[in-house]
C-alpha cells in the first residue's frame, strides 16, 4: 500500500441540508479516516459499530457527544473514543457548522 | 471497554529539549491516539512499523513529511497515512512548535 496525503482536510467537508454530510479522506488496511459534517441542529443519532473502534476529533465547531453512559459537550480540539459495541451519537448544538474527523479501526467493510 | 474523552488535546503536548516529545491520549482495543511534539528543528527519523497503519494529523505548526517515496511539506490541517511496512519520518521545518496527532491501528503492543 502507498502513502496517502490529504492537505487542508477541512476543505473536504461536505454539508447536506437534510442530514449529516460525510466525506472520505484516507483508507488503509487497518484504519480509515473521514469527516462528519453537521449544519446547526443536525445530529447523528445513537448507533453502534460492532467490532470497530471509532475515534472522534473535533476540527471545527461544538456539539454534544454521547458515548455509552457519558454525555458531554464537545468542541474544537477535543478527542473521544467510542469503543466497539458501545452506542454513540453526536449533535451540533452550536451556532455554526460542526466538523468532526472520524477514524475507524478496522475500516468499514474490512473482513 | 468504556468511552474515553480528552478535552483540549493540544494542552496534553509534551516537549523535550533533546528530542521529540510524546503524549498518550486514548487507547482502545483496535486503535490508539497520541501526540508527537517537536521543537523547531527536531525530527522523528525514518522508521517502519510492521503490521501497523499510522495516521498523522497536524494540529499546530509545519514540517516536512516523508512516507516511502513521498516527501512533502505538511502543516496544520493536513492528514497523511503511513501504511504498515512503509518507512516514514517527520521534521519540524517551521519557526514554531509542531504538534501532530498520531493514530495507530492496531495499538502498540497489540497481539
């Protein structure tokens, strides 16, 4: 597999008027990275990934994060792990857009 | 495994006068995240991780990144993947400090 470089990842953000937007950034054999992009008020409702750890890193904006029994405010510069099998969700509670980098290990579709 | 949240990850940065500083942030079963912290001129010389993908995300500063045959400038907001088995290194070429978040999958010491 070859090196992959993506400059200025915030420029890859994709927003949708009806729901959270997604953008793929990088995919390796053991991890993948992408963006989840929220207009004000949009959310990613609670869900679970079986067998995948998911890392969240807030690049822009602020929101409310739920992972298992933990609910916390979450803003630019914060990091969180939703371990495999633990329910998690995210909502943009701020006045502006929210952009979060998500890293999955293993990547979606991995066997 | 439980949820983990780290607020303001840049505040976890650890610098050393003699070489790159490291800080652990989060560890799951399938990935881990930490910081690599460089004073001006410091570098992480070329090395390889067998069986681990390594993701780099620049949080602050600028540098020169080498992955395999690719050498590129690398600054705040940029992302790169050093795939398992591919040599990579990083050097702070800017006037200020360089802080890079690194994500490993699987985490170091994983069996």
